[in-house]
């Protein structure tokens, strides 16, 4: 279901196809709000994000520079800014924005292009700390961090206060990550402790443009089972991050890399379809109808508005119950819903003749 389909459905249910009371733009806002509310509360969308275990790069320092690069054809920009370029600049204000960006949190960027990472081992002025990967910023659609994995190992979540009690210098140490922190370094920024070493082995990329069409591992390509022709569609044992549609643009190895499993919101409805299961797509519709009938003015009906709000709440509880049922069938639980026998021989019982009448 697309956004336009949802708006048309809502206006039809409200008997206002001619937009005499509610405009399509207003209903779009209500439906988007209901979609986000449903995904956030039910946690029905699970995804995997990757924080590349590579030395950081940055080529912009302010929001204005980022906006200019995003809106000007031909300009390239990095995910993170370059707020500092050396260790001795930590803690110094940069244009009044100290503390806002990863760079000012102790992650200096000594390169301005991803391709510069290939030369870092050849320059003596790049310190080991410069090559550390302290963490990364998760997408703003993130609702909750479920699990963080480094090199196939699950990291333990810990608060920044507790981490400081264990190691006051945890922000500067490098090594093999053991913990992750998600409560200190800014919104959506996840830190691993100790910092990773930035030595994940990525496939060599030939050129900067075009589709990914070759990999050393087993693949499935369009119109063939396996082989070297067509567009790369599938890799064995890999999860399609960001949804099942589209073509892969970068393949991240499991070894020496940071993967984050999260619950997230749905993708932007202006360019993507609704991602929740078909049986649950009616509940954001009910939320939009609740909001439309609640507002003051022509068309207001508080009792009917409360009715649709209750139906939305019922949908959230239904999704949560479904998730609990699916959790019982998760991998690792032998026998599914069957009850396990007591430990050992079971509860003690008296011998057969005990208590029998003579």
C-alpha cells in the first residue's frame, strides 16, 4: 500500500472524497503519524545496520556545508563531519558546536575521502588512535537497539556511568570491543568499548559508479541460478538491510565489523510503500481517522474518534501478542511449544504400595 492509496482509503471511509472537510495533505500527515506510532510501539520492523570498522573520514564541518553538498549535483559528502583532525584538538570548541558531532566526541578524521583509507598504513603521521573506530551514528529511524555484534561476538550493553566506574579512560582505549554504550554521546550515536581497530577486510572496489556485479562468494543473479551475469540479487546467509527490495551497493563482511540489530520505523512513505504486514495496515488508517475526527471544526465527532483510537490500540496489542507467540518458536528452543520434562527423574514420589489399604 502506498501513501496515496492510504489517503484515498481514509477519505473514502470518512465519506469526504471531494475534500470538503479534510485535505489530502492533512490526511497524509495523520497517516504518517499513525504509521510511526504503530512501528514505534509494536516494534514490528526489525533490521540490521552496519557501522563499518574502517578509519573515519569527513569532508564537511557545518550543517550549511552538508546542505550545500547534498543539494549541488556532483558534490560528494561523508556520513560524519570532520570536526577535528588531530588528538590535541579534542575538547576545543569548533565554531560553537563542540559536542554536537562525532569528531568533537574524540573521533578525529585524518582523511577526506573513503579511498584515502588505503594509504593510511603508509603515512607515519597517522597514529593508532586515529585508526580506531569508536562507534557510529545509527539512522534516525532507530527505535531500539536489540543486539550489537562485533566479529560474530555479542557485546554487552552498559551505561556510561557504570563504564566510567570500571575504566575512567574508556574513551581513549582501543582493542577488542566488549561493551556498547548508547546513552552518552548524542542522539543515535552508539559507542563500542574498547574502540575497534579499523582493520576489517573489505572487497576491493573497481571504480565509483555502477552496480555491484561480482563477489567471490556464492551469489544468485537475475535470470540465472549462479554465475557471473546479471545484477547481484542475493548473497547466502546475508540479511537484506533496509528492506527486501533494491540492489546491494556495499557488502559488509562479518569479520572484524560492527553490526547492530535494531527495531526501526518504516521508511519514508513519500518514496516507499508501507512495510508492515498486510493484515495490520488498517491500524494506521484508524489512527488517521481518529486524528481527523478529533480536531476542532467541521466534521468533528469525539465518540467516533474514540472508537477508532481504541481500534488502533487493539491493533498494537495484537501485534505485540503476535511477536510473543513468534518468540516461542525462535531458533534455539527445541520442541517449540511442547512442555519440557522436569529435571532428572522428576518430582519424588512414594513407592507403589505406599498408602494402599490392606
